[in-house]
């Protein structure tokens, strides 16, 4: 029983790292884009909204899988793919 518990605890460290890092990265990317769109307005707002609309047009899970396949293996690439695929 302790062997299973130790595996679950070790796996939960990686899962929490991916979850928290992807939410933080998404917050930074989305917050930064929102600040730029709100401050600049005009063409910057329109361009960023078009990019956001394109991201919302695709389902999040297949988009994250495609981005992870394009970026290649690695924990950082998975975090980047998840945070990019879930803008909202």
C-alpha cells in the first residue's frame, strides 16, 4: 500500500507543477494581451481579439495536443501548450 501511495504523491507533484505553471503562464499571457488591447485600443485591440477568436474557434484539448506535438516532448512545452490552448 505504501508503494502505491508514494507513486501517487510523486505523480501529484508533477501534475500540480503543470497545472499551476500553465495557469500562471496563461494569466501572464492573457493579462498582458488584455492590458495591451485595453491601453492601445484601435488596431491592437482588433488584432488581439482576432487572435483570441481563432483560439476559441478550436476545441481546447485537440489544440493543446497539436501544440504539444509541434513543440516536441518536454515539461515546459506541455505547460506552454496547455496555457496557450486555454485562454479563458
